[in-house]
């Protein structure tokens, strides 16, 4: 699926002068830099950046194909899901920074938001007994941002957990439903993110 949501973006932020407004990198704070910029420190100088654009954001969603086996019919299931494509969001505008129109030497002149989440190889065990259920599994996860690719597999400590083109991420959640036609749902997500969900289900 590919979409281009209509809308606009307005964003403004202020940073100390020693932080690059485009890369957010911190200046090298050696004695020479401190001496050369002592007046700026005393005056608490900042860089003010304002982004404004009405360009559409591009949003892409992948295809998912699942193969499942019912080990115990309607109670215990094993499944594998292959995703084709990535979850992508991008919004680029080369003239989005109003300050850059007057001074291109000190300010970024491009709004460049490009994010991609790569999810693949979802292996799950799903069980449902009486009013309780649980899901246990793993999947491959990686991220791209801008021109930087495979951010997770570039982290040294995560390389040992490589799975497909990303790193291995666990899934664990469980819960219960109480009632018949009118049910109360409680679900707890443990991995990869902790969350508590609740809801009401009514069957007509």
C-alpha cells in the first residue's frame, strides 16, 4: 500500500550556537573554541530554525504472507510470516527552512525526514485455552533513517543477535477474556515493548 496523506507541517526549535542545527552535533569544546567564542557564551547566543512545508508525506506499507499450522485445532498454532517491502515514511522539501532563504551559510535548507522500519521473518506460537491466550515468537527488525542504513546491526552489541537482515527481536504477550456475548479483554505485552491493553467486546 502506498499513500500520500494531505496536510502541512510547521516546526520551530532553538538550539545553543555550539550545536549544529542540522546534524545536532556538538562542537568540539577545546580551549581554542572556548576562547574564540567567549562572547557568544556570555550572550547565550542561539540558532533559531523554523521548518514549514505543505508537501505530502509518502507512506508505504509492505505485503505480508503467512503460512500457519494448527498443531492442536483452534488451540495451538505455529505460523511464519514473510514481509515483502518495508514500513516507510518520508517527507522531503528542499526549501522548507525559512531562515535559509536569507542566510544559507548558517542554516540547513532542507527538510529531510526519511524513516524505514524493516520487519521480516515473523515466527510465532499462538495458544488459546478456555478464556486465556498467549503469543510467543521472534522477528527480524532493523531501521533506516535518512542515508543511514541498518542502524541496529551497526550496533556492536547487537551483531551477535543477527536474524535475517536485522536483529532478532522477541515477542511475548498474554491475556484473557471474561464473559460470553459481552466480554472484557485484558492483554499484557511483555516484549518487545511493555504495554497493558484493555477493552470491551460485544457480540451482536
